[in-house]
């Protein structure tokens, strides 16, 4: 009887983890964020700069936020991050200039820095407490599928909002509601998941723990290599997934099938539909990614998703004026991400010490931020002076070349793949 009650409690908490992701991904503005910024006259280079500003903030606060979570409570940190998010959404809603959007990006970056890695660490901690450590990939895939469903619902609702309320600023205002719900949900998590080690905040100890976390992560060759693998891919994906919106703007109107609406509304609607379909497929791919381990190990699958993502980007670039092919290529990129993500998280959980997981995952996000800071403005500049399609071609070819070089190097040195 007691075991049955415990099993129900575990299922209930895992479901809560899933609903956290569902509400977190109800960002109604996501399918049209770049279109929104573009409507204020911002160039692709300026949009790239805004992304760099966001990533610089993440870079600065990423490791400190992970250490904060490990020392002073994961629940406490997550609740702080959602306050930053809500402030960011409101700034976007009432902003109209580059600098106002820059402030919004700073607040968004703080939310990302305080969130990234923390919830994953809480999931792994909960599984360890309940002796389910071997279920990491399966459980994370299941909870992440909730996020994908949330993103799909968000995209569908965005279509309605774009038609009913043409002013895109209201998408940011509506996004505040699910984030308030997530605040309440996090507060209901078991106290043990807060895992607070210190009552008082001490700057000296905080600085020492930051230094120790970085040293720990880069001293272990397995964690160091995994960090480079994960952050490089994440940076490429984050840049490509948003710049796809600008490709939609450049596609001839004849390829868009909502003639009863104006040109601007057609682009917004089509973007939202594409995202909705993508997230539906992603929900299944992330939930069942662990089944692929029957056919290949983690590293082989991770390497394969890298080169396949590059080929998909190349496909989008070459056929950037063909909406159906762009659509298919974008779906494939999301599928590869969601197959790859649970596998990466499981490896982090296996390699890192239990009390260092949040910090290591935060370092992963920090490295991703460094790469985005460097490449987002450059990709934006390349797009401004050539075309969005050509930019995707360059990125795709680069990924394929890196994979081939890595394959040749690892074959000659008889080492494991690192891409």
C-alpha cells in the first residue's frame, strides 16, 4: 500500500515537471519575435546585436546562477527567474526603440541565466532520491515533450491572436499569464528539491564555489568535451530557429495561401502554423528519443544529429524561396534537436557529481552564450549584405565540414567522436 502511494506521488511530481515545461513554453510571441522586431525598422544586424546583448547577460550570470541554485535553493532561484521573464515581456510590449528592446533582452537574459540547468538538475535530483537514476533520458524526454506540446498550443493560439488582435505587443502581455501559473506550480514542489545548503549569502564562499565549479567542469575531460559538443550545437540551433522567420518575410507572396489577409498578417500566420506543426512532431521525437539507444550509443547519435542538422540548413538555404522545402527542413532541424537533447542531458547527469549538476549545466549554457554573442551579429550582417538563404547555406556547409574533419581526425587517432 505504501509503495503504491509512493508510486503515485512520483508520477504526480513527474507530471508537475512536465506541466512546468508546458506553461514555460507558452510564449505566444516566439513564432513572430523577429518579425515583431523587424516591424520597428530594425535590420538583421541590429536584431543580431539584441541577441548578443541577451547572451552577454546570460554569460555573465550563468555560472553564478548555477552556484546560487546549488547553494541557496533551486526553487528560490526558479521563482526569481520568472519574475525577470515577466518584467521582460512587459518591456517588449511597451517598447518601440532599439534601446528599449535592449533592456527587455537584458531582463530576458537574466531569466534565462537563472532558469537554465536548474530545472533539469531538480529532475535528476528527484530521480536520484527515488532510486530512478537509470530513467534520466526517458523521464527528461517525457517532460520535454510537455514543453513541445506547450509550444505547439502557443503557436496555434498565436494564429488566433494575430487574426483577432493585429498588434503583436499583446502577445507579450498574454504570455505573462502562464508564467504566473508556473510561479505557483514551482512553489508547490517538494521542499527537498530546494536543496538549500546555506541560510546566509556569503560573497566569499559564493566566489570560491564559482571558481571551483569552473575548475571541476574543465578538469574532467569527459565533461569538458561534452560541454563543447553541447554548446556549439545549441548556439547554431538558437540562431537558425529564429532567423527562419526572416526567410518567411523574403518568400514571394504567391507562396502564401491566406489571400483574405494582408501581406504582413499572412507571414505571421504562416510562421505560427509552421511552429505549431514543428512542436507537435518535436513532442513525439523528444519523448521517444531514448528508444534510438537500441541501435546506437549516445555519442554516435549525437554526432549523426550534428551532420543531419547541417544538411537540413543547407537544404533550407538552397531552396529558400520554396515554402514547402523550408518547412520540411525546419521540421528536421527541430527533430534532430529533440532527439539529441535528452541524450546530452543524460550524459551530463551520468558524468557530473550530484551537487555540481546545476553548475555544470549552467556552464553549458554560458558557453552557448559566448558562441551566440560572436556569431549572431556576424550572421545578421551576412544576411543584410547577401540573403537569408545564403546565410543558411554557409552555416550548413560549415557544419558538414566540421563533421567530416572530426570524423577523419577521430578515425586517424582512434578516439571517440566529439561532434
